[in-house]
């Protein structure tokens, strides 16, 4: 059965998966959504023991239906290979009584690698399938992790260029150095004087700028996106929730069809939406526990039904979640509005004009499976320290937000279903925050000394991604005002 993709704000026009991946964002400013989410029509029992790559194929082939089996398997095999430092790709580890799905074993040690190691292959395959001859320019806004993962994926990929915008003062030192040392003639990094929301809105505005689009086409370029607004990022992310469920079955932790919960440290709402899609495909997930840091716009939304971004933006120690406009929530809003593009568009227009919108009671009712809460900076640090002391396991700051929220959830609901916590980054990416949470004595140490101390403490080797930046040369130094983003793109492209 062919799955087609339409815009959450559109007039019902449908395109293939490969075209949706190429376009990234729909022309009306909406996001592409599949017209149906097919069930994984194989009994889960039959998938037990299968490799990550095989599970990824099972999931992706249901949704990216205009890719041939050969094309998809080719993309999957090129993506999930020795770039990951474990053959399991996404190991599920049990520490204390929590299950952590470690999504940080790829080349940039954050969960973004799960999708961004395959997106370049999907995109170049899609270009070939659709006879695209323009050079594809990937425009990306990053809260710290997407930028590096996307550049690592697209570096020197023929026919592509990638431009990344990041908040100059809103990422961790390791995140910044990872980006600024990126190799590849086709990569550009721009630090902006603004926050992630400014970067993301700026990128979306460039996408919707018709005049700019014409100039670009004239010069032989076309834009696409590596943000989770691109459906080509969301679909590969569904696979690891299926995989995690199978791992729980395999190890006898759950029975077949037993319901589980998932906890997802959330920013742009991409990762948790992938979990929601996994449920639609048949994985028995009872609750989606949405964990926020002090930028708790989603917590308030789940409490009240009102999404309101008019508030102070906090820079936290979990910078990849410092977001007030969670783009992918639009896909859920569209869904709970009964796939009504008109209703959804009205709400999104309110968000863009007034910075807020309110959903109806009827829509709110459809959000019962979601639970939102948040952890402040102190609770997050305390969680890192406690988990380390109790189990010897070191959480990064984002995963710690997830764990802290999970504990609140359990206390509040007494729900003891088995629960998978998405572990979204390696602690090595946020070494300073992690180490000082464990012990104040680390405060005076310099960054790479902390790295070595962490390796010793956690009894794990320093990841390759960190070794690489120890001595790497800084290759990028471009900065721009938010108002100059479009200009900067033209300058980089030489138009
Ligand atoms: C991007 C990111 C998140 C947030 O994921 P979303 O899909 O944007 O909700 C959480 N943690 C880390 C480490 C990230 O890089």
C-alpha cells in the first residue's frame, strides 16, 4: 500500500515520501505527514533477535513506500555501520530499576545520529529517483546536536551543501568545538546572536521566501532541511522504539503485548512524536512521558491546553532542549484536530502572530496518553549525582531531565509499568555540567581534563568524537545577526 504525504496546513495535495524528504518543509509552511500510519503487520515475536538494521527496514519500508527494497537497504546499511561504536546500534541497558535506551553511540554521540546518519542517503537517493539535478542546500537550525550530526552526515556528499545556524551563546563548549572543527568543503557553520527559536524561525522564513527561492533555482540550487521538520528524520527514529520493545521481550522483562511507557527528554518534539508513531504502528506503549527543562512550555501545554511561548527563555545545562517553539507538536495538533488542515493552520497562525494558541476540550481529550513534567537545574544535577552514586552510571544532563521527570511521574501515578527512558546524549558531550553535578571539586578543572576524569569515573573509554576535537583545528568562524540569516546564506552560496 502506497503511503503519501500531505501538509498539515495544505489543501490536501499529496506527494511521495521521496519528494517530501527532498522538500523538507511544505510550501504553505506546514509539515509533511503520512496520510496513514501502517501497522507493522508482522507479529512482534517474529522480529525477536533481528538486528537493528532489519528492524529499521521493517519500519521504514512501511512508511517510505516509493523507495525500493534495494534502495532502502542500501541506505540503512550505509548508515548503521561501524560509525556506531557498538554493533547493537541502540543498546538498551538496565541500571537500578530503569531501562535506558542509549541513542548516543553514533559518530557525534547524541541521538541525532540515529536519523542524521541515514538522512543524507535517503536524500541523495530521493534526488536520483526524482531526477533532481540542482545542488541541494541543507539549511539547518541547531540547539547544539543536530548541527554537528547533520554536517557529519553531509560532509563531502556530492551534490549537497550544508549550512548550520546555532545560537552563539547557547550550546555547550564541546558542542561548539565539534561544529567549528567540522571538515568538508561543502559545510558552513554560522553562530547567530539569538537563541534556537530565532535560528529555527529564521530558517523557516528562508524556506518560505518565494523571491529567494527563485534566485536559488536560477543559480542551480534548491533547499532542503535536516531538522526534524523533515519527515526523513522522523521515520528512522520510529525504529528504535520498536527495537527497544523487542529487547525487553527478548530479555524476558516483558511479556508479548505487555504495555510499556516511554520517557523522552523533549525539545522540538521530534523524538517523542516518533514514539507516538511507533504506537500507531502497533507497539504497546501506554504513556508518553514528555520531559522538559526550565523551558517548560510543553508541560504547561499538557496541563492547560494552552500553548504559550510568551515567556522568558532560559539557558540551561541541557541546551539541546532550550526551545520554546516545538515544531513537531504541529504534527500532533493536526492529528488531534481530526486531520483538519484548516483548524491546524488557524492555530499555527495564532502561534506565529500572538505567540500562543488554545486547543478545544475535545482535542485535549485526545492527549490522555501524554504526560508532561519538567525538572529544574537543581533537580537535574541532583539526579545525575544520585544515579551515579546508586549505580555508577553517568547520565548526561538531558537524560537526567528525563529520569527526574520519570521519578515525579511514578510518585504521582504509582504506575509501575516497565518504562524506557530515551538516553539522548553521551555524558561526554556535557562534561562540565555532568562532572560538577557529581562533585563540586571539578569546578576548577579545564574541559579536557574533565573528559579524562569522566572516563575514569564512569569506567568507559573517551569516545572517538571527543578524541577528535581535542587537537582539531577550528575551521569556521562566521557569525551573523538573526536579521542577516538570509543574506548570509546568499553570501555562502555566492549568489
Ligand atoms: C535534540 C535533543 C533533544 C530533544 O529532542 P527533540 O526531538 O528535539 O524533542 C534532547 N536531548 C538531546 C541530547 C538532543 O540533542
